[in-house]
């Protein structure tokens, strides 16, 4: 199992905010660009936000202007600040290294946005 623990999900109304946190083991965190993946109900998991070891970030177009990803190297933690949430943001959010072939995943954290 990947050495991360995700938290911060919940049930909110559209337009509200959530902040997700992912604490990783030091060795895993310090070797990898990190990302947040979103799995909507009935759909495959997709990378929505990533941050490199040096702090460069990338977001998919659907969350640009609403989500911010950051990493705290002193705490081995990566955050996803989610503002102006929409019902289509509903799903399970997973934290993992940025890779095409991640085989192991954590439990994720559930986000539910109602209209």
C-alpha cells in the first residue's frame, strides 16, 4: 500500500470550500512529484493537480482558478485547497506520486458536493 494518508473530505454545498491534506512517509514524499487524483462515481481515476519537488504546479482545466495544490516539505504533506466546489467535483480524492502506472493506492477521502 502506498505510504500516504488522505484527509479533509466532506459533504458541502456548491460554492463552498474544502482543504484536503495528504501526509506521506518522508522517503516517498522527498523522492516524488505528488498529485491529487479524482475518481468520480462510475468513472476512472484521473490526475487533477500536481506539484513537483521544486514546487511547480499543474492543474487540469476543469479546476483551474478554483483549486490550488501545494506541498509542505517540512511536514511531508501535500494540500489541495478546493474553492467554489461544483457537483461534478464529487468523488473520492486520492494522493499519490505522479506516475502513469501507480499500482498501489491509499484509502482516499470522499468529497460530496450538492447543488
